[in-house]
C-alpha cells in the first residue's frame, strides 16, 4: 500500500498546488471578512474549483455548499480545513473515502492523530500552513 507523508518541502507543495483542480474548503464561512472566505475566494480567482463544506449553507461564493465531506460525490484534489485542531479527526475520517492528494490543515491547526491516519492511507498532509499564503509564495 502506498503511504502518504507530511509535506514540508516547498517543491512538493508547489507541485501539488500546480496540479490540483478541485479544492474542498471545510469550514468555508459565508462572511467575506473571515479568513476561510478570503482564502476560498482567492483560490476561486486563481482558477480552482472550490467546493464549500459548511452545514446549513446552500451556497457560498456562488458554489453549491455541502453539509459535510460525506456529501461530495466528485473527485477532490485537496481538502483544506478551517476547523479547530480538536475537531479535525471526523473530517480526516471522511476524507478517506474521497482520497484527496492532500489534506491541508490551515494556519495554527495541527492534529497528529489525524495526520497519522491519513498518511497511513496514502494521503499527504500539510499542517499549520495557510493555503493562500503558500500559493502566493510558490505559484508565480
């Protein structure tokens, strides 16, 4: 079985960002001033298909919103998560079905148990890193 790894190398992160098409954003807020909304909007402007994951929302950023990762039926390249570190594990378990190339925990978010589970199932992990900032730094 192919195992994933925790990505820290900029060249690996750059390749993932260049090759990705679809990004599910867990915790995407409908409020424009929130970090998750700014990041989702930025990613959409950069040409990614953004899939909002937020219970009780029908649509965010003009895209159909899903209550959870379990509701998504299409392939996803990256799952980026704006949730408290202690709330990551359920999303990591749901991500196993979707088999994204990367499960990305945003700035100040780390969960070792979740990262070990994902890596053991062949899914790469980024922790404590803002996908928008990394994109701005690595993709020119």
